[in-house]
C-alpha cells in the first residue's frame, strides 16, 4: 500500500462514518415527536446516547489498541446500521431509547480507530517522521463535507418521498443505515491490518483495562497531553453552547419555528462547509504561524473572536441579525477546525501505536465533559442574563484556552512496555 492509497481509504472511511450522522440530524427530533414522544422523552433519548458514548469512550479505545482498528470500525458500522434502522421503524419511546443506546455504542467505537489506522499505516510506509498534517486535514475536511451533504439531503429527502411508499421523516435514517452498510463493506475489505497471532477473547478482555489505564496515565502524566485535553474540554464548551443557543436564536430571527428550522439547516450546512475549509487550511496555518502550536493559537483566537461577534450582535433583529449570526457561525467553525486538526497531529505525535486510540478517546471524553459543563451552566446563564452574556462567557473561555498552546512542552513519550508494534495497523 502507498501513502496516497492509505489517504484515499482514510478519507472514504471518514466520509462514510459521518454521512449517516448528517442524514439523520435534521429529521431526528421531528420523527420522534411525530411518533408521539414528548420533548422530555426526546431529551431522555438523547441523554441515553450521550451517557452510553461517554461510558464506552475509553474501553472501546483500549479495545481498538488491543484487537486492531478494523475490527472496532466494522463493529461501529454494524451498530450504526442497527441503530438507524431501528430508529426509522420505531413507534414507541422504548424503541427510540434502544436506538439511542445503539447509536451511542457506534459513536464510542468510531472515536479514534480510523485516524489511528491512517497514522500507523503512514508511519509504516514513511517512518515516524512522516508529516501527518496534510492527511489529517483532508480526513477532517471529509468529515465536514459528509455532514454538510448529509444535513442538506436529510432535510430535503422527506419532501421528495411519496408518503404512500414510506413515512417521509423515516427516510433519512433509512438512508443513513444504508450508508453505514456501505461503510461496513469498505472497512472489511479496504483497511488491511498486519497479520498477528490468534488470541483468546478472555486474554483480549483482560488486556483492555491495562491499555486504558496506560493511556489515561499517559494523558494525565504528560504536560503536553494534559494541555491538549484541557483544550478539548474548552472546545466542548463552545460546541455545546452552539447546539443550545443557535436554534432558538435563528427561530427568533426568522420569525417562526418552521422558518427557523430551515435557517438552522442552512446555517449548519454552511458551518460544516466552514469546518471543511478550516481543516484544509490547517497545514498552511501551521506553516505560516511557525508551528502547530502557534497555528492552534491562531485558530482558537479566530473562533473566540467569532463567538465574541455573536455576543456583540445578539441585539440585532431581522435580516441583519440573521446574516451576522450566519457569518459568525461559519467563521467560528473555520477556526475550530484549524485548531482541531493541529491538536490531533500533536496528540498522535505524542503517543505510540499501543496507546494511540485510547488517548484519542480520552481527548473525545474531555470534549464531551466540557459539553456537559456547558449544558449545566450556559443555558441557565442565557435564561437569566441573556444571549449576549452567555456568548461572552463562552468567548472568554475559548480565548483563555489559547494560552494552553504557549510554550507547548515537548512530548514525553510512552511506556516502552506498552508499545507493541504488531498492533500498528499498517498494511
């Protein structure tokens, strides 16, 4: 396998991993409410998804580092097929709850293995001095492209499907399940791993906790990784704040909930496009700034200024308010994507193959923890002090996180005892 071939496969897997998410995004809540769920039950279903994802982040990361990337990615695709297929036919609260749990397992399983597969494969081809930024940037761009295409298609498909053929709002998750089935085939046949000895399931399961513990110790013990985990938490605060405040703000500006929903779909798609642009620009940002850490500072500052712009324009109404909010939203995602790609590169350069996916899952867990903090605080702040105050506090949090990249420490490395090249995943 060549480096170019590995990159093409990595980009395809990233696209197919996030396309189902984009497809179901616009229709999910509407489908649940149409099938009779209350808003409280919808919220509980989403909460189950989050709890399952957070609970399994580290164990599934450790599992990928023990049994290999392809097996875990294939399992993630299979759980996605099951979760979205069940969602499309669900008629009761408990069915939607089970669908949320299945999707949570799939999300946890998909967190990290594809990127770890690409990094390990590129290291096997070009050595450990290989430049990761271009490939990681293109992989991140494909995630955003998939979400952009998915949310637009998922929003439009219900208008095109004949009601006599299928419930219109059930069509997007059905298409998502089909896309996940394609992903399963691609993972099984297009992501080769090196041959390794056969192992008993019991021995694999015994090794996962040790791998998780080693990865957590590495993330907590290295100054560089500690800073990257804190940066991930700050980004989680911003992303959750966007999810909490943007839909209501756009509905208010558009005049009705229906128009606000359409405005949100368009703005979300533009945001994902901005994220794709930011991912593609990340290598250039690092080159111009003089390094990945300085590039991350630039991306974080850009994102923080965009959040500040949202705070400053919170009082605008009508078309000016809608245009300013949409523009700030797009620029915000450009900055977040630049920082995300460069943080991902620094993370992977700081670990070995033995802990790679576990540490990536720790970063994802940190981001979700930041989101939980925002969920518990920002909504209340917005209700009591207004949108401008909520956006202002979020901007300060994000801008403060740029300090984490100043004088970034060098990676401390990993425990040699845990570095097992036979799990590298290169093909």
